[in-house]
C-alpha cells in the first residue's frame, strides 16, 4: 500500500512539472493600447484585458490632473514617450516571490528610445491599488527617460509625487476624505514640506504617519497645481526630478518658489494653502453663529518676535499692528485678508457686507493707513453683536420647536441610563480602605 502511494505521488509530481513546462512554452497573449505605447502580456486573456483597462483609465485620470501643455487637444490619455511593457506572471496560489511588482527602465538596443518593464506576479491575485501605484510610477518615470540618461544613472520617482497625484485623482473622483484633511490641519499634524519631499521609504511609517504623509502629499501637490502656471511648472518638474542626482529638496525649491524665500515664508505659505484646501464647499452656507465663530478666529493672528516669543495680535487692537514693521504687517495681515475672502463664500448672507469692511481695514493697515479705521471697527462690532443676538434667539427658537414637535423619542437618554447602570454594576466587590472610609462617612450622613 505504501509502495503504491509512493508511485502515485511521483506520478502527480511529474504531471505537475510537465504542466508547468507546457505553460512556460505556451506563448503569452498580448493586448495593446490604441496609441501602441502600452502593451500587456500574460497567459490569461481576462487578466491582461483588465490590466490594460485599468492602466488606460489611470492614464485618462492623470491626463486631467497633469495635462501636457503641448499635447494635442484631442488627446485623452497621459502621453508616453517610451513603451511601457507590463507582463503578468504566475497565478493565484503560487509561491509568493519577494516582490509582486517590479519595475525596470532599460534602453532599447540600437535606438535612442527606452522601454519600461513592469513585472506583476499574480500569486496573491491582482491588487488594483498596488497596480495603480506602480503603473503611475512608470508613467512618471517615462517623462525623464531620454538620450541624456546614462546607463548607470539611477531613475526613481519620489514617493510624495506618486502619493500626491493619487490623492489628487481621488479628490477629482469624489473619493478623498475631506474631513481628514480638515482634522489634520486644525490639529497642526501636517508633515513638514522638506521632510515630505525627501522621504524615501513611506512603507516604514506606522499607520498614523502614513495617513499624515498621504494627506500632506495630496494637499501640497494640489497647492502646487493651483498656482499660476502651476501645471506647466509641474510638468517640467516631472521631466527632471526622477533622474536628478543632487539634493531633491533643492531642486524642488528652485522649481516651485522664487529665490530667497525664507523657511518662515515657506511655512506661512503652506499654512495658507492648507486653509484654502480645507474650506467647506462654497454651497454650504454657515449659520449666523457659525459665521461669527469663524470670523472671531480669523480676526487674530500670531507673529514671532525677534526674541523668539510668539505674540497674538487682534484686529481690534489695530494700533499694535500699525507699530509693526511693514514686512511683519504683511506677514500677519496677508493670510488674514485671504481667509476673510474665503469666509465670504460660506458666510451667512447678512455677514458679507461686514466681511467686505474687514477686508478693507486689513488692506489699509498693510499700507500703514489708519484713517477711519477706529470708527469702522466700532460700527462693524455693533453690527456683529446685533447679528449674534439674532443668531442666539433663532437657535433657541429652533431648539424649542424641535422639542415641542418631536413625534417620537430617540432613546438616547435610555442609552445614557443603561451606560450609567453598567458602570455602577461594575463596582469592585471588595472595596479598598478609601472606599470603606467614604462609605462609612456616607452612612453617617444618611442616618
């Protein structure tokens, strides 16, 4: 019996080897994109068609986000200068290799062109997100591959570019978590720009750090594209950055910012861009009380003095602001003015004339002018107080109306009672000396 089992095992092993060799000898199928720049090879027609469809969809999304300024108007996909060859290996259940996705650019012999080989192993199936990430890396890598690249020259796309562009596409598709952006910004958890740009191994971050990196990269890339001429500048940057051999942050600063911008100026710009990105949709109008709260927060700002101490300045105390040097006034009031403009999109309609008044005041103070500022501030304060009182009365009336017209009980108070009972039932059965003392005192008062 054991001998028969041995021969059966050997037979099955031989059949398996023959099947594997036959699969290797079987020519791979191929599908090609309409521009013939993208080719996908594999043994399973369904898989290779799915990959071609997904990467083509990615090229279309990328073309909307980072459009080539020199591309033909009818072009709907992100252009490739070189060929991208994607090859699918293995199948689900195979031994898992060290890398499921491997990307390698190589020069085509006898030509001035390159090809980018992207190998995908299917041992764990086809991971759509990883395919998007790696295919995007290949598309960005393609921008810098030209005759000036040496054979030994490293070509690598910075993780913040890949992550930031994917996040920008998520925003366009309505898949980004806007609340997460707002929460991280309000809590001051956004990543430092230099740290983000120079990060090379985001996989080594913990879950919270990866989320911060993803949101920071998305916010920063969107801020770059929103600048005047941002798309052209960014597209030019992609042609250099993957093959740049110097300091990546130096290239980044020289590309996107004017020379001489201080670290403090860069930080201020970053904070303002985040404030812009985290604003609610302009169609969502704030209530009077929400508008008042937002305005009160805007009309004050912090500024670091020569001694390193941070001081808070309020617009009502405008004489203190006028005493500042012109450069400091601009640094304090510039972001304040921008935030007033942004608030006007969402403010309760009655507040919009007031916001125009505050915007006028900030413009005057930046120039060092104080004519009529005190009188205008007093008038605006009186109108704000009146609107605030109306807002409180309106809120109270709506609360009363909701309570008196409730058609059913929510049960929330029962949940509170249940929680209270659960907590009380979990008192330790053997109280310590402090508990015994307190219980004895309580009994004296009860008696």
